[in-house]
C-alpha cells in the first residue's frame, strides 16, 4: 500500500502546475467578468498534448489512466483556475470513455483524434428539465427513420454548448410504456451540434461564467445511424461506465480548488498585521485553516483510492461517490473559511477568494447532489432500504 505518487505522476502534476502559471488569477477573473470561454488556455493544453492524457495512444492520446487524468485536473483547479479552468477541458479529458469502450473502430478513428487535437469541442447532453437525476425517465425522443433517427426534446445544464460543435447525446429510442426494465430503451449518440435544429440558450448563473451552461431545445434533428454508440437501447448501461470516472475527476478538482483557497488564506494570514501581530498567530484563524487542510487531504486519499481501483478494473462506485462527496463538502468549507479569514477583503474580487467560493458550489451540487450520494452509500455500504 503506497500513498505516494510515482515519478511519472509527480512529473505530470509539476508540469501542469508550471503550465498553468501562464494564466494568472487575473486572467481567470477577467474571463469570469466577461463570460468569455478561455480559448487560449484550451489551445495551450491542446498544443502541449495534455488534452489526450486518457485517450488511447492509437487515437492520438497518451493512454494513461484516470489517476493521471485526475492529477491533471486537480492541478488545473489548484493553480487558481478553479472550476473555470477545469470545466473548460473536463469533457474531452475523460468523458469520451463510452466511445473508447463501446465505439466501433471506425467511430473511434473518426471521433477521438479531432477532440485530442482540439479541432472538435464536445458537450454532454443528458440532463433534462423534468427528469433531474432520474435519468431513466428522460423524455427526449430519437425516433427511427430511414438511415438514422429524428430527435426532439429538451436538455438542461449542458456545459460548453455555446462553443461546442459536437455532442454526446442520450435519448429515448423506445417509449417507456414499451420496455420491461426502466434502464432499457435509451441510446447514446455522438453527433454534430446542428444549430439549425438545436436552439442553445445560455443560463445566467452564480459563478464559472467563463464556461457556459445552457438549455437545448432540439427540433427534428437528424442523426445518422453511424453516429449511435453501441447497440440501440443500451445507452444507459453505456454511460454508467463514465459516471465513476466523472465522480473521481470532480472530486480531484474539488480538492484542487479547496487547496487554492487555503493557500491564499494562509498567505494572507501570514502577511496581515492587526494589533502588531500577523493574524495567523491567532488560533481562531489558524485552527480552522489547519482543519480544512486535514479534511482536504483525507478526501484526496479517498478520491485517489477510487482512481486506483478504476485503473485496476475493479469496482470503485462506493469509493468514487464517497470521494466526490467528501472532496466537495470539504472544499466548500475550505473556500468559505478562506473568505472568512480575509474578512472584508474576502468579499473583494481582487483577492479571488470570492470567485473560488462561487465556483466550488458547482462540484458540491453537480453532477450528483450530496443527498443522492448519501442515499447510494446508505444502500450499498450499510445495506439500508433503497430510498429512491
């Protein structure tokens, strides 16, 4: 049992932290103010070959595991980029796992290299306004027609749809009243985001303005049959293979943003002089920061335990969910504590802590709420009756 990073993993972490020094906290604050996607940051990672860290080498990637991808995403968030930086590249880094696992050789050759090379930007269109986390109740329909499918429906909270030209779409190919099991009848597609058939409407939100969130209104979108990933009706089963990696990445990003906040607060506590002494000498300041550090490091161990299990091909659902839960909750406390440490200046944008606090609410809420994670853990770990 070894909790330390190996040489390659440490090199990845160090390289990403160094790479991100090109993009100062002021860069991220300005993009948050302007709500402009960080195209130059995205391109810099493409040019440096980082976007394909978890993509198989046969398709232009590095072929590394979820552990290395999580280290990369954590370092991006920890650099001060927060969720704005992490979310900008979150989708291409690992969310195309269903394509890697279930796509045909032709699909993988067609889909993966353009994403790794930055020629295609992808959004993930699953969530719907009236279904929430109850994915099996999705209403967006993909009706079979000559040569493919005709899609109609709505999606919500779809990140990067303003800049994407491709989308991974989950839609119902068999009506609910014609299936015998609720997880049946959904199919997964990777296709063009055709703006003539898809109305993309921006959702104005609290934080992470640099990376857009949207509603999609889909009307008579034709998807050719060759854009379906896996067998018809197997979409739900397929996306399950991407859920645990996503929990792991979100957990790693949460630890990163929490570390960024604590580092800022500790530096302020060393430098801020009140009553002729640095405020960090006061236990009322020092103890909450020390507690947050300990909590973040404990959460980090669970996140990377889940990543290690996943890379070994072992079941990691409990660890991935627990890691995401702990990391998001403790990261929120870290960002809030950092803001309190700075006092009034914590509320000022120029100190960046308020931006991190606004952004940390994203992993605390998405892609699954803390309440649903606790439901899952109660059922799977404690053998309590299923409550949903």
